[in-house]
């Protein structure tokens, strides 16, 4: 039997730990202030439309308080050539717990999402780890993931998939991907196939300005196609499964307001193609991207969800979490053997 098409949504849930090397807390506080509300609203809206979400969460956010966080800090922390990528020195200056410092902890919200039993709490590494930065090693990455798995486990949450910070992973990097699999993280979000998403050097990640422009244009106009994927051909038993991104849901753009419909149509067309051909469409963003223009962003998302419901009714298009789809493929591969 042919597989139905699948709709995956992953969210990089990180609060200040996702931008600590680029933005000071004060300069980004207003966006971060909204994240908790945004996450709650996202969950409520998704429940209304029967859409499952995967929250790829930075391990630090699972801590009950600073003492709890320090308990899980590995001995073998990343030795980046550029010390600004190392978040560990920041721990000293953060507040003691989620109540005091909602920019660096999120356990109450994680527990609320987990309790629903619908959505997945996934990994975004323990410390927002950068696999393509010079100076760090696969061993340090392993220690990082062990810490992420352990702190989640201590809160009765089992991590089964991963999103790499800044998407720093290539499908051929089996040294990193095998470590994920060994730690129980059996799928990951890879990048879009097109070269405009794959130009990078460690020096200037994601390449030249021209590619940034192309990626923005691609959000509105069809430059790289639908970016949908045949999962069966990606699956290989015993290996971390690549669930590549189809599209970043860019936040509402006031300046390009008149073109928002193009951006949404581009996503909906990709979803429709995936639904009709039994493929996967994977949409992602960060909850803090919804931190300004909240109403407009939720209006956009609701219109995407309405399309999903229609495609579910017409073609059996199915919303799934990252680990949910991985388990589906695992069991269908077992029953075929
Ligand atoms: Zn991130």
C-alpha cells in the first residue's frame, strides 16, 4: 500500500540560548517575552486543527533551576575556536529558576506540552551545540547529547529526534549522525536539497549575501520547487533518518505585506503536491519568530492549517511528529521483511 503524504512541523525552541551569540538579552527581550504565550497559543491552535508539533528543545530549558542545570553540565564541553559560541560562561549570570528568569528556563511550559500527549518534545542539543564550528569534536558532541537525553529523562521525557542548531549537519556526516542514533535520536531535520540552502563555510555560515537574497525570493516565488520528499527512499534501518526541511515559515513581514499571500501560496502548493503524491512536507520556524506581529502570524498559520484539513479530507494527508513518522517507517520496514 502506498504511504499517505505527511505534514511535519518542527519548532526550534530555545529562548535566549538560540541567539545568545548574536543578540543580547536586552535587545531581544520583547520577542522573547512573547514566546511562552506564542507556544501556548500554537499548541491550542494545533489541537483545534489536529496538527501535531515537534518542539526541538535546547536541553538547558529542561532545568528546574540553576542547581539542576549544573548537575547535567558535561565535563567535556565544546572547545570552539571562537569562545563567543560557548554558552556555559553565561550560566553564572542567569537567574535561578523559570519564574525568576523565563528567558533561560522553560520546564513548566515543556511539562504542559508533554502532558497533552499529542506533540513531541525533541532535542535541539543540550547547549545549542554548533557541529560545524572549528575546535569542537564528535566526542564533545556525544557528551552534549548524553546530557540532553539525561536531563529530559529526569523529567520523564524521552528524546527521540533532533534538530541541529543553525541546521549544521550534512547527510554524509555519519560521525555525528551515528552518535545521535546511539543516543536514541533516530531522526533529524536536514536542509533543503537546493544549493542555495547549502552554501556555507564555517567562516560565514550559509554563504554570500546573494544566496540570502535568493532564499528570501524563494519564499515568495518558485525558485527551488516544492521541496517535498519521498521518505521511504530516505529510510535505512539502523541509521538516523533525514526528514529534510521543505520550508522555513518566515514571520509576517510588514514591508512586504502585499506579498504575504505569495508566501502562503508557496507553502500551500508544496503541501498539496506532497499530499497528492504521498510525500512529506516539513515546515519549521522558531516560536520567537512569532514574537512580533503575533495576530498576523497566527492568521497566516491558521490559513495553513485550514489547507492541511482540506488535504487530510481529500487525500489522507497526515500530520505527524518527527519521531512518529520515524516509527511508522520502522514498523512498515519490519512488516515488509
Ligand atoms: Zn536553534
